[in-house]
C-alpha cells in the first residue's frame, strides 16, 4: 500500500475504535501502533519504537512517556497517548512538556486515536510550544493534509524541512484565524488600518463607524470573487453559462411538471461539486430536482445523498447535509458563498462514498 492507503486503513481503525475502544491501552493497540507502523516505524523493534520511555526530569525520577520514536539510534519524536473517548482539547499533557526540554527530540505527538496533534519548539528553542503546529483528524482529512502528514514518515524524515514547514503552518493557521475573525466582525483597529488607505479625513470614532459597513462589504466581495475564481478553475472559464446550460438540459422533469431548476440551485450545485472535487471526480457528483427540494447525490444514486438544497422558500434558503449515518442536518444560508463554510462536512460525506 502507498502512504495514503495506509492512512486510510488507520482511519478505518479509528472509526471502529470510536465505538469499542474505551481505554488508553485499547487506543494504543487499535489505532496508535498501526499509525506508527504507517509512518514506517517497526513497532516491534526497540531500536525504533520504545514504549514507556523513561527520562528523569529534575527531582522527578522514573516518569514515563508512552513512546519514543528513534531514528539513527536517537529519540526523534515523543508520543503521548490519550484514550479515544477523551477530547485532546481537555487533555493534560504536562509530561510531554517536561520531557521535551530534556530529550533531544524536536517533535512531540499527542494522539487520542482520532486527532493527532504535532508540536515543536518554534517559539522558543528547547521549550515545547503550547499549541500544535499541525492537527490531523483521522476521521476527517483531505489529500493536502495527507501530503503534510507524509513529512513525518521515517523514510522521509528531515527535521530541518519539518521545522520549516511547521513554522509556515503555524503562522498560516494563526493568520487564517485572524482573517476569519475580521471577516465576521471587523474590529476598530482593522477598520482604522484599512480606513487610512481609503479615507482622507481623520480616523475619528465616527469615521470608523461610518467605514465599518463598507469595509465588511468589501471583504465579502473579495470572498465572493475568490469563490468565483475557484469555480472557474474547477469548471472552466464559462462555468456559469456552459455548466448551467448542460445541467439544465440533462435534468428530466415529468411532462407537465411545474418543477423549475433555478440559477441559484445550479450555482449551489456547482459549489458543492467544487468542494467535492477535492475528493472525487466532479462527474460523480450529480443533481436531481424535485418540487420541494433539489438533491445532490454521488453517482446519481439516491442511496448516496450528499445534500439537499431548500431554495423554494420565499424568504429563506437552507442546505441539508447528510452525515455518514444518512441523517440530515440543515443550515440556513443568506448567500450561496456560505456553502463553503460547510466544506468539511460535504467533503466527509463524499469521502464516505469513494
């Protein structure tokens, strides 16, 4: 198996373990050891994987970390395991922090059988960062994340390249979070920063309040433009006209039916296709319109629902996204671009059918 297939195998184990693995030891056996093996480590060799690794820290003697992964006979990665039933956001991993400063390993992993958090010492050398630079969810990931995860394979291991990528990931993630916050509600400092570039007067409080709606609208317009660019890349330059006309022509409504497939439904379908194209060929994602809703399926198979578009209401629109258990969760949307907010859920549904 190639690396992506090995990770898919671990992902399947993770889903199974979510139902039956109740303890830390069960999580180690069912998911963690297969994951370490997927990275290329021999889990049966003490030269590569050392369980219950001991490193004395100050006055604390004999403390143990779950695993130390060795490369070239030296510890390269420390691994601490939590049960799959525990959220890593609530986990205590003080041992991982303490050991990091006393062992020459530059990487640390916190894993609960579903989420895998990767730490290093980007902010201060020999002191483990408080936040992970990379998080991999075994039950919800994409190809780009698999490519990032591949850096940690034993055969590819290059600590300098990993740390360089880690620094980029850390700051990109932080910048993205800040942009998201400003998109939702631009704060005074951000409005003043943009305002100084576009407004000739003094940036008084009144000027800030006057400019805030315009700046927020401009941010929304930038996002819409980027979405259109993404659609054009996925479907070609004539996405709206060519794809829409082809799709309308292919829809078969009963003779005399009052079903009307609207431009908004077609554009939303193309957005869902653009999202799903990261996981499966766009041709496998199909649409069928009905009187009450417009359905989007995998392989034109009603047993493989991805989502439903409820666009026939006079005052509101909503999208219903199907989970792995075929249950539907509805979300109200005010603008078609908001569908991208649910990209992960749509990708997860499509992945389940691939």
